[in-house]
C-alpha cells in the first residue's frame, strides 16, 4: 500500500503521456503508485506507458474501451490502494515537489483536501492560470470554501490531493460525461471538514496546439454543451443545498464563462437548437439572482437574457451585431441625488438594464507629432461601447502624471460633443464609434529643471466630466495601429521621449542615452540597426534580445567602427512566437546592458517567412520587437 495513488486517464495523447509520467515518477514523494487508464486510445500512448512501466514498478496500466474520462477515473479509483488520491490528465505535467507539499500539508493539519496554484503550459511557456490566480494568492491552512469564497473558481480536479477516507465517506464518483470534474471538485470543497490552500504551483495545465484536441476546443458542439450545462446545473444544486452563501459567487463566474459558451453555441443554432438543450440552460438561469445578472456586462447580459427567454432568432441577430462591434445601445441616467446609469435596448427589461458599475472610458490617439518643438495630439474618448448621445456636452481634460511623485502637468481642458466616426480596427476593418474628440499640446518648457533631472515616466490621462458623469483613464489604443510614435527631442541635457507601453498606453519618458539607434529598417528579411555608443567600455558589445514573457535571450554580433555600431538580426531566425504575442526588448550588452534610445520615427510592420513583426519603440524609448 502506497502513501499516494496517482490516477492518470489518457486517450490519444501519445505526444504528451511520456513527459506527463516522467513528471510524476520524478516526484520528491516517491512512495506512490501511478495507475494509468487507457480510455480506448488508437495511437501509441499505451506503448509509451508500457515502456516506462517496464522500468518503474510503481506504474500500472489498465485498458478499457472508450467510455470517457469520468469512467476511466472511476476505474482508477477502484484500483487505488493509497492513503491519499490525486488525479493527473495525460497531457499535463506536475512540478517535482507538488505531491510532497500537498501530502505533507495534510499530514500536518489533518485536513481532508489540499489544493494549490496552477500554471498554464503553452509549448515551453508557463503563464498563470487566471482561474486560480486570486484564490491561491496566499496560503491558508484548515480553511473552507465558505470562509474562502474564491475557491468557488477552483472547479478542476487535478490540482489537489484528497484523503482517501474522506473520498469514500462522501461517496464521490465521477459522472460518465464531459465536464465531470466540476461537480466532484465542488462536492469535495463543500463536504470537506477543512481544506489546505497552497500558494505554490502544484500543476501545469497544458494548452494544446492541435485543432479539436481537447474538450474545451469542441465547446460549441451540442453534445459538449449539454454535458457542460448538466455539470453547471448539478453544481448549482449542490451549492444551493450545501453552501447557499456561495451560490451568487458561483453564478457570477458561470454567467461569465459557461453562459458565454452557451450564448455562442445557441446563437449559431438559432431556432434549430434542441429544445432539451435550451431547457437545460433555462433551468439553470431560472435560479440566478438579479445581483448575479447585474455582475456581467450589459452586452453579454442582453444575450443571456434572450437565451433565458428562448428568443433564439433574436439572440442570433444580436450576437452577430455584437461580434461585428455594432451593438452600441444608448446609455442614459435616472435619479437626482444618486444617479444610476442604464443601457437601453428594446429587448432588455428595466430591472436588468443598470450599467452604473461597468461604465468606463476607452481613449485612443488618432494623431501625435511635434510642431515647432511642441508635441500636439488629438484623440477620441468613448464611454465603453455605448451610444453616449444623450450626454450631449461634457468637458474633457488631458494631463500628464509622473509616476512615483504623482505630480501633474495639465495639457488641455475643453468642451466636447460626441461624434460618430468610422474607426480603424486591428483586423483592418472599420467600425462606427460614438466618442468625444479631444486635442492637447505638450510644451517641454513646462517641465522644471527638477522634473527633468528626475528622469521620470509621465503617463497621459484623460477625464470626462458632465451630465453627472465623471470618469478618467489612461490614453491607450491598439499597439499595432497608428499613430506613429514621434521621435524624441533633447532639452537641458536629457531626452524627452514619446513612448507607448506594450499594452498601448501613451506617455513621455525623460532619460539620458549611452547608446542611440539612429537607423532602423528591414532589409532582405533582416532587421538592420545602426547607431552610436557614447562609452565603449572594455568588453566587445553584442546585441541581446530579451523576451519579456519568460526571460528567453538571443544574441547577435555587433560591428564597431570607432563609436559607431552596426548589427543585423535575421527575423526568420528568432525563436517562434509563444502565446498570442511575443515581445522582445533589444539591448546592447558589453558586460553591462545598455538600453539604446531609438531616434528614428519609422515604425515598421513586416512579414518575413510568414511571420508578422512590429518594430517599434518601447516604454522607455528602447527598441521593441513584437510578433503575433
């Protein structure tokens, strides 16, 4: 009998089952048994397990026809002999000390269940799992989901170790369908006498590349949606009976996540949707409180309401409008002393129309350039995606705020009236936007010598005030769209550098420069750089590319002619993009890292070997290379 039984169901994951088992057998807790259940695979996954089983007696291989992962897990539990239980999917991996940490915690506290943080594994990149980030921000021993409500998001099975006697006492068993883990994980949380929460990462949840390779990638299929809704209704009933105080938290997440999938699937099916499938969604929504309804954005709320009312043809039309960015309902106010704001759509009932908590600004620049040593900008600021015509006239203020000190420099304050305009989108299309136009001018002479000497970062802000509305935000916009970032200007021995963050937020950076890139262009698929280094130092300089997401580095030679340098970066040779976007900072390394200032105004979007790159200036004026 082992301390821990690890159950690994798998189906057609030949590519991943080896690394999965390697991560389990390498655990610092070695007193474990690994029960692999082949759920009718038709690839060589079982052979990969058998090969490892020959070298490690702790591994057992069971085979069955394809009955689904729920049945496979139940089979694994029936064969398990350990004091504790854990589950790992055959395409995921486990950090080396994960099981020892969780078992040790349970041995110390006597809790029924230990759970820990999760990272998403995409190719070779680990990124935090948004579903687990908040719930596992801090450790907590001998707690419970009713005292730690964020655990309502911890609906997965595999980032946990369960005491086997507790598992049997609750009579836990997996439904033999997809999304089988949610009701079991929630039943365990609710039924546990106490739970240990570990902030350390205990599981790597793989995001697979293959089209249609996972259940979640097939989420719009009717059978998939039916199983998802069955798990939702089962879990909602469990919470309503066993932990009613958590039902609203569960509903907020379910409306946001599961009902987003249901809306898209039902909109595609329209009136052809299976009535039994619609009944499942309606049955769940019948039990959702108004508080939970109002927690989701107006646009999504409207579509879920149409699903709830079984108005599927209208849902299809509204979904298409929303996807095209053309669902822009009017927003108006009510009340005198305490204004409430409401979105207006003929299909939205008044009790679901409140948008007071979701109103926010979206501000973008449409032009920015120097004229007579003054930086002039123009932009548009919208109130979400609403039609704001009823506001008629507001005052728009723009200003710069220095990070750290909080000092401000007001740039403009003027009356503005909302206008419709076709606005360029990142996909190349144009959509109508209702927004307030604004203009500003920044004269570097307004900064004092003390402010210049601090070499600070100044962020560009905008505020809208009028009609009972007062909102502000950073001025930002899609990074891959115009306007160009103007060239830096020199004043009193420092550079004033217009900059834009990776997320598109605008500002001014005050800095010095030990290296300057004066020329930056793409030539024959190479990024060609030329400039000057003020102090060569002792070492031979190299060009270093540093990927922001994971610290990956690449190096390229630099040719020197006195203090002048020249370098080429073959874009096709850069490591492949990881995730949606990769951002590389371009540094000069000569024993110490120099962050060269880019003086050129050129901003290039280019395609090399079917890879799309953006060459731009980063938040401190350094060269930034992006791929998406």
